[in-house]
């Protein structure tokens, strides 16, 4: 089988070496497409591939249609909104992600961004401490639980909400269950967002939720920019000059927000959540192992479609 690794933002060399060892040891061929600049290069490269590994690369319907032999695509990471799942299903392609492999990297960044904003982006102005503050976690999955445990180690109180978890599971994870989203936002000094971008969540965080946050609160988004109602965010920041917003996924109106609100707003220059050497290697190797296991045993444990 031919396994194509297509990455505009390449894996670390150690990750590529590990992926190659896993794939070739199983008797498959590994081909690399790195630092490509046009989607047409991916369309051409995937034509004779049996399996595909990507990072944030967009696997569109056009890509899937061009991949006549493709049987499986694995997104090396947790988020998978870059995969056209309907197209994959329609062409009999199994789509997977690698949940948990990037979780610690994202969790550490979320905590770092909280401290960064608490210290007024490390400007000479007087900042504050996060110890003793309350952190609300929106979605208590792999990343959310890690953020919670790190926050508690720093002396924070932790609340959480997750529509897929009963309150007892949230409590077992070390957090106080929130009654609902308004309860989470209105009672927490920091809210850390970890929801995926779905039809139900896109644009779901806007003026009503943000404006009900306590005085001096900070909203932290290391999830997806699409979950934010950007007009509502701007309106809330205008109405509440004490609230801050920090994100790993810059909104489309970031230049306007920074001009209007200065150090109350910050966005990383490029999505940095999974950008650690450890996460890079972990996700790549997991993707390779899942493909090999799929071809050997038919295992579809992390199937998305």
C-alpha cells in the first residue's frame, strides 16, 4: 500500500523518521509531500495513494474524488474540520483523527495564555495572579481535563461543562459541574474554550455569554475561531472595558479588535496549540500506527464518519 504524508507545515524530522519506520516495517511504501504551496499539488499527489496522513491540510471533496485508490485518511491531531467527512463517506474512505496526542501541548498553551493576559502581556503595567481565581472549562474532554488539573495545581478553582458528560464524570475529573453555559460564564474569572466547530457550536459564543462574565474576566480560546460570533465578541468588549480575550485562532476581525482594545486582546501569530516537538511526534506516529493497524486488522477505533 502507498501511504502519502501531505503536510504544508511538515512534521519534525524525527516524526517523519518514526512514521517511515512504522509504515515500511509493515511492508508499505511511504511518500512525502511537504511544504506544498497549492492545493493542486495535493490533488495530484493523492491520485495513487491508498492512505493519507495530514495535519491541518484541507482534504476537500476535490481531493477525495482525485484519490481513486484511497481507503483511509488520518488527521494527525484531534480537530478534524479540515476533513470533508461527507466526501470521504461517499467515496468509501475511512476518516480518523488521533485524539489525545496533542492534548498536553494545547493544555499548556491555554494556561500560558491565561498567565500572559493576567500579566498584561508582560508589559510594565501591574498584573494579577491566577491563584485563587475560578476557571471555567467549556468541554471537558482530553484537553479540558488537562487544563483543569494544571489550573488546580496553580491554586485555581475549576468548574466545567460538557454536554456529553454527566455531572458525576465531571466531578470525578476534579471539576465542579456548571449548571449551564450562563452559569459557567457568569461565575468564572477565566473561561477556557475546547469545543469543536460543528453546526451546533459555530458562532455560539457571542455577546450574551461574554457580557455576563465577572468583572476583569478573560476568555481563552484554543479551539476553533469559527465557534466565536466575532461581531458579538467585539460588541461585548466595547460594552465591558474590563473583559479580555486571548486566542490561539485569530478571528477575521483581529486587526480591528487590537486597534480598539489594545492589550485586552491577543492572538498568536499562527495556531500554536499543537506546535511542540512532543505533540508533533506523538500525533504523527499515532497516525502511522492507525493506518498500519487498519490495513492489518481492519481496526476503525477512531473512525469519524
